[in-house]
C-alpha cells in the first residue's frame, strides 16, 4: 500500500521539479531592462527584469505624481493650492499630504511641507550673498507650520492664504514607490528604481546578487564632481533616501551656512550632520525622515530612530576637530559592505 502511494506521488514530484527548473531557467534568461530619463527636475534610472520595456507606462505613472505634487507644473494640484485657487485633491496628493503630516508630528515639526517661503528666501540669499533679515525671517515664520494646513473633504484649508506647500522633500521618494507598485502589479519581482538619488529595490540584480547602493562621501563640492563613496549598502527589498548639506551651502563672515532650513527657527541648521541616509519600507517615508534628521541633529535623530525600530539610518557627521565620523543604527550592521 505504501509503495503504491509513493508510485502515485512520483509523477507529481517530478512535475514540480521540472516546473521549478523551468521557472529558474526562464528567470535567468529573461533580460533586464534599463530605462532612464528626466522627471521632477532630476534624472531617473530604473532597472527591472522583464521581456520588454514598459517605460511608457512608467512615465504615465510619474506624470500622475507630477500632476499632483510638482510646484514647477502650473496645472498641478499643489500649484493651484499655492495660488489660493479652489481645487479638489486626489488620492496621490492626499496620500503624500497625510504621510507628511504624520512624520511632522513624529519629528516635532522638523519635517514640514510649509517651509517653502523660508527656503526660497534663503535660497535667493545663497545666490546673492544677501541672506534675509531678521524681520523678514520673523515675518515668514508667521506663515510656516504644518499645523496651519489641514485636509477637509478633499480640499486643503489654510489658516492664512499666504501659506505655501512644497513636497520636494518627499515627492521623489513617493515617485519611486509609485513605480515600484506598478512593477509589482506587472509581476516584476527583480528591480531597482532610482529617482534623483532616492531608491527602491526588490529581489536581485543582473549579477544574481542583492542590490548594492553607494553612499557618497561628504565634501565641499558644490559642482558635484566628487563622487567618492563613503560606504556601500546591501539594500534588499528596502527603500533608501539620502539628504545632505555638503553641496548646498555658502560662507558669510567666516561661517558656513547649510541649505537645510529649520522650520522652528527660520534659519539654516547648524548641526554637525553632513549626510543622513535612511532605509525604510517605503521611499516616501525614507525621503522625509532623511530631511528631518538633517534638521534635528544627531541626538534628536537618534531618539526618533530608537522610537521607530522599523527605520534604519547611516549618519555622517563632523566632529569637534572637523573630521568625518559615522554613526549608524545597530540593525544596519549587516548591510554595510564597505
């Protein structure tokens, strides 16, 4: 009786083995597509294993993000809101807005999508060498604060009509998530999506290995010609985003001013962190937290990370002697390759 059962199961087991070998061989022979282009004022590079390119579909999804969140698109939802026009929000806009508000709460306002007026004022100052006066900063602070906006019945309500939204510190990450969801929907399991330095990976690379992503070493390189790597991270089934001040700064009175603006003070941050790389489940989340950590500084960033073990961070900072130092989440130990 036992032998008959075994004989009956053999064809089934043989079918499973043959099927598995066929699938593995098919996956190994299936090519990887390499799509690249421009979006959100930056470049994207998307690598994925599929029989043919689906770049047209990828661009269609990215255009939806642009139509919701781009300040450079005059017809986007966010542009209508910033002009004080009555416009109904959509699912994409609301998803990003709600996530931004949540992360603002969790970081005590260090991440704030209403900081645009201050960023613009200081950005102009960077170019002219004439930073905003204290009076100007105080005036702009009155219209900055994530608690000055709320989403009600698919519309944004402001406490002051001059309040502006700027999702540039979360939109690239969200765009990566949108593309990743599209690839998953198409049954694509091996991919790497990169938009302006923000990354989502899944599965394995063409080399049949986990995706490896470099973290650039901070340097006073405003021309972006020095791409020496500080480390390489083994990023598998994760999203990664990096924020840094080392290429956006200016000197005044012998003092170095970073480009990141603290919403609480209205002034550029003076912390020692030069670069914050965050790993998270979703890239929009990693993108926002990387910006927040640049604002918060080392101690406050470490506190948030302790409260949120689902996040991992690799922080590069300058010590009292001006030397580069590194701190990273203990859970990131096995992801550091170099």
